[in-house]
């Protein structure tokens, strides 16, 4: 056995076949749920894998997953991995033009999609040349146009596929592709080898301890340990954070709970009902609604089972962390830092905040380097965060961006992230922000994330995004889009600016502030800076 994700999963299945692996809860209020043991999830994946194989889909073929959260998402991921096909996540918010781009760019030959997206698939599929097989989950809406070729219902695909394994040998070099839209630009497909993402994105079987030294050790640890941990990835599985969280839980032989969509009140009820121990989410956009519900309509919900709440992809603000800590003092709040290109890099220090910045205790494979020489920067000097060792092979179909982002130095493969940072004499890294979002105002560099943290420290500010606006004198000036809390006192631009002056240098203070009813973010909570720039520039209404 190698460090192959399908092999590793099957080794866990064979160790604890009757242990509950997955709990899926459908739309809130319907009461619909599915519970699968490890053996049941394995057989479901086998059936779909055999069906795909019977259609001529095999090693290296790309299969899109255009799905909401559900059993079918994880079933399809493992079905692909079992036959050495490559699962590719598809953002379910994409409309026709974006879908055509992704379907083409990813060279999809097959697609597993939810019936709600039938019309979009029917519009996009004819504009591709390689997409030739469709599997649909559920019944399409009445009157929706049918894609061609006609989709195979998942139930029929499962019925035709054997529940047994019978697959050929696999390798640590098999692929998985994670498409990431980031905060700007068209999505890019990050190409990972199984072994590399196992160690960099999943902690090597022990995210908080020593990684395994051989593949068989993973199942041995499960056999020697017990169960009782319940992992609850709350963002969409189409984003890497949630899928990797599910894989980590499976590698521990533990239970995964998923909801179809993120509804804060239902998340809290599920924490209480399923005795959830670990929740993953993305920033204030997902944690603040939980705080509001716990302090309001769901006050008294039993969250005593909760051991940790981890955020990645967006920073948790000081204010929200404090509010949640007061409500759920038994849970650790982990402000993690990572990306689709690097996996996990580190966790924020306890003193991270608007005054000192987003400070990280990074792992031994992370460094801050000069983006030209690739040498480590001196203490206090700005550079780019980079990770060495188990890193992706590059971006799919994009050799230029791959050459800009991935490099070799000192005998190691490295990935150069877009985040600017400094490092102090103790090795603590302070993240300044995304270089691509940096605002140059009169020669001074302003990183939006720092200003956003200061804005969100105001008790009446619910959320905020910051962008640069062209300025005749300074080149660019700092502008902000601000969403106030429900019921907040009237807060005007001078009030916002006065608050920021207690935390930021004068050149970082937002000169323009646009108030909005709702900040636009991705389904996982990531910032939508294109939207923010359009709003503060007056190109789009708030």
C-alpha cells in the first residue's frame, strides 16, 4: 500500500467497517437524514466507481463534482479515487459562462451534478468538447431543458455498479485537483499528488501530532484508538477546507457530520444533537451568525461537547473571537492559515489582533522569502510566504502561472504564496495581506486585511471589506464597504474614521466608506474583492 487516498480509506474501512462514518442532514426542518457506516460508504463509492469505469473513465480522467453538500459528494470523490480518475470541484454558484470556462479548462470528461443545476449544465455542456458522460443526483425541476447526452440517474448508476472493490493497483502519485477562485481572477486548478496533499493538507494522519511513517500505520492507529470524535465541516464541500476536514476525520476513523447548506441555527442544533467535538468554518462570515444565534434565539444550546472551532481561508476578528469565547468557553478557537496551494501552514498566536496583526506560529516547512531570490528575508523585512516539501505539481493548464508560483531551491520543491509577511527574531510570522490586493497610497503600502480587522473591532460593525480607489493626489486612497449589525446605533463615516484612528496609522484610515445591507462573499466566507472594488468605485450599487 502507498500513500494513496483510496488505499488509505479502504484500510480504515477494513479496520472499523461497522463504525458510523457519515451523517448527512438535508434541508432544515425536513427531518431528512442519512447515516452510513464505513462499510456502507465504501460500497456506495464502489458502485459509482464501477459505473464510471464501465463508461471508459479511468486513470487521469477528470470528473467534475457540481454538487451541494451531501453523501453523494464524498461518494463521488472516493469513486474517482478508487479508479484513479481525478475529482474536480465545481463551484455551484457559477453561471453558464463561468461553468463553460471551468469545464473546458479542467478538461472534464464526466460530471456528477445535483438536479437543481440541470438548466445550467444543459446550457454549458454543448460548449465543451470533452464532457461526454453525466450522472444526475435527484429529479430535475419540471420543464428544465435536458442536457445532451442524457444524464444517468445516480440510482441507476449505483444499481448497475458492483458494491465490491476489484480495482487495480494505485499509486501515491495519483492526482486530485482543487479549483480555487481565490479573491480575484478566473479559477485555477491546483494539481496535487495524493501523497503530497495527505501530508500538507491532512497532517499526515495526525494534524496535531507526529505524522505516520508508513501507510499501514494509519489503520493501526485507528485500531489502537477509540471513537467518539465528531467532525463538522460547515462550509461547502466544493471548497478544499471542508473536503480535507472530512478526509482527516475518516483517517482517524471518526464520524463526519454535514449539512446541505449553512444555516447557523441548524448548525447549533446539530452540535447539541450529535455531540459534535470539532467544527470547521471560514472567518467571521460564518462564526458571527453562530454567536448571534447563541446569544439570541438559541441561547442555552448545549455546546459542551465542542472541543475546537477552526477557521481557515479568512481571519477571525478579535471582537467575534471574544464574543464566542464568552458563550462557549470550553472550545478552543483556532485561527488557521493555509491555502489550496499549500495546505496547512500554521495557527495564529493568542495575541493576534488589529494592534499586532495576524501573527502565526508556522510549521517547520514554512518560510518568508524574497520573491526574486527565494532566499529567507531578514527579521522585519517584508517577503512572501512559501512552503517547501509536499507541495502541488502546479496549476492545471497554466504553465506560466505555475512557473511564477512553484520553484526549486536548496534541493526542495517550493510554492510561493501571494501573502506578504514579515518574520520576527522568534520565528513568528506576521501576515500583512495579499500582495495583489495591496493599496499603494502615496508610496505607503496598505493591506486590506489589516484595515478590515480594525473596522470589525467596532462593536457596531458586522462585516467589512476594503479596497483601493484611484486618487489624483495619492495614486489610490483607502475605501471600505461596511455592513452594520442589526439594531446598531447610527454610525457615520466620521465615527468609523475616529474608531480606526485608535488602531491604525493615518494613511490607512478609510477615506471613503460605503454602507451596505450585506457584504458579498463566496459561499465559504471568502472575500469578494472584485465586488468590493466595484462598490467603492461607484460602478455597482451596495
